[in-house]
C-alpha cells in the first residue's frame, strides 16, 4: 500500500481492527464492514496523528452504526454489528460484571470465528459448526452456553430492528449439558485443611501474623461464601446474637471504560446485589466463623469486615494471591484459588452429615439458583454418600 508502513505495534485486544503507523508518522485504523459486489472486503479507514486518536475514531464507529443506510447495515460484518449491540443496547441493561463477561464472550469466542461474516448472510449451519467446534475443543457447557445466548440475543435484536428477516438461531441446536465431560472441582481434604490452618496461624518472631487475611479465609471455609460476597461483607450484615450473616452485595473487578492513559484497566466495583436472586440469603455461622469474625473485628474500625492494613476494601486479585502463597507454603499443590474453600465447605459438610444433608438446604446456604446446580457440582460426594448408605445394609 503506497505511503504506508505497517510497522510493529503492541498486541491489541480482539475487535480493535487493524491499526498501524504510516511512513509519515500518522496512524491508520481499518475495519471490514462488509463485502463488495465482487466479493472483496469492504473496508472503512480512519486516520489521525496518533494511535490514540484513530483508536477513539474506530471505537466510536463500532459503537454507533446508525450513520449507515439500512442496506449497508445488512451488509456489515457480525463483528461490527455485535459490538454495536453490546455498546449501544446491552451496556446499560446489565450489571458491570455481567456486561464484562458478555463482552469477553463476544471478543474471545465469537468475533475470532464468525466476526468476518456479513450479518445478513449468516445461516444456522455457520453457527452450528461453530458450537460443535467449541464442544470438540473441550470447552465447558458454560462457555458454549454463553456463546449461544450472546448470539441469540444479538440476532433477536437484529430481527426486531428489521436488519435481518429471520433469527438463524432458530435452526441451531444447543448441545445438551449431559454431553459435556463433568469437570472435577478442587477441594481440600480434612488433612489439607489442618495443614492450611497451621500455615495461616504462623506469625513472625515479633508475633505479627504472616497472613493479613488469615481469618477471612477461615470465615469463607466455614460459611461457603463466594470470594466477592465475603469481601463485600459489612459489619451491619452480621448478627452475632442470631449467629447469622446476611449476604447482599458483591465486590468485583470491572473494566475501567473511562480510563485515560496510565490508568488501570480494571477498577474495584461494589455491587449492591449478588450473583443471583437466590444469592441474597442468610447464612448460619458456626463457632469457627464467629471466632474468625471476632478476630477480624480487632483493630478494624471500618465499615467492611475484611480490609487491608490501611482499612480499605481488599482487591480480589490481592486476596487471591495471598491465599495461593499460603497454599504453596504448606505444600498443597491444587489449582482452585479461594473458591476452593467454598467447595471444601460444601464437600466436608456433605461427608460429615453421613448422607443426611438435604441438598435443597445446602443449595440455599450456597446461594445456588436451583438444586440441580448443587447436585451436579457435588455429585462426587453424593455418590459416596449413597454407597455408604447401601453399605449399611450389610448388617441386616
């Protein structure tokens, strides 16, 4: 291409289009928006004095395709169309963390495989082949279902807008969950729990705890809370008299969509709601949980139960990193992170109940949407308990 030099630039996020520096030190951003009558790509280009300028122009275009005629809209690629659907229609209808998950599905799965296709030419076979490939590549049911739901939502929107005549998803079959391999969850054995507790209780020579969040991990181990739920706890949520905790908010890291140069990509977000409607619940506290809470309350005059040494909310990645360091230091080689404590709580509770634990009750404690999730997650323990009950017939 005359006058242009596609010099090396840092790796970009998927969906950024093609951005490069020209020989005259100006910048160009290009994105395919459809196909010409002869089958060649139809390209839209943006020019500017800096990389940041052309990125802004490209982003603005992807977020607003209303300047295109109805005929052109039908010819735009799925990449352009679905990004416009995301940033113009979905961004203000979802929680920040939910939108981030949807955006990751679009950017990481959908655009790399189907983004080049024209929105109006996509047929059920295109999508079915894609879903089948995701399944064959070993992706989980959750990943494939997210892709299916995202495409269906976008295509339904296109039908309503009159940009396509029929939703191609009507001819697509979602692969049944039973077809997917059940992924084993990570949890700690009772011996490993003892090792972890010993490690968390270690102190420096001056008596200062090595692990600032030790009691917070013990709290999660004895309540089964999600990490974001635990980090979002306020002292007003704790009822020491009734020995209960009310779960009603969540802490998460979300994309910083208004960031300037030099600012972090992710920021801390307090969401005054939990993952699901059933997530807003009251959880009983055992003696170990009460002890952990009392320890956390010492020298903590803040609003939140779990804070750092400056009394501020703990970023999830810091909380996770410290936990993994504790695991490594006591020789536990398991990949599950803090969420492994939640699985350990449920697994040990089921085992210690000798088959008497009601799955519905456990499901409510964990805040699952329905009991099927609980059953499928802890099927390994439920199977053990059934065998134990049958073995008792040996004494008849």
